[in-house]
C-alpha cells in the first residue's frame, strides 16, 4: 500500500472495526473514486463481509496519508457509487 495511516485513521479503524485489508481494497479497486481537491480524495468500496456496507476512505494524495475511514450511510443508499455514475 502506497499510503500511510495517520494516527487518527488507526484509531477509527480500531473503534469502528475496520480491517486494513478493506482499506487496501478500497484504494486498489474502489467502487467509486472522487477527487475533492488537490489535498483530498475519497475512495468508496462495498464491503461484502460487513453487511454490504459502503466504506469511505479519505486520503491526502500530496503526502500519501490516509486521513480517516468510516462506513458512509449516504453512499450505501446509492449503492456505494455516485448517482451520476454509469
């Protein structure tokens, strides 16, 4: 994995039961990827092993850091993809 976890990301992984493999999968083969700015990108991935919930991983591509990760309820309603996505 080319990204490094911030301490906050490690803390939320532990508190939310998010596995490192799920984060790696979201970064390598996302269901949806969104560039927010030069310093923020969002990666989304449906996690089958976690009741098909949509994992959102926020990264800073300039310093290659994973900022946070959480299960996004809004994206789950959209099927873990942008509504404009084909």
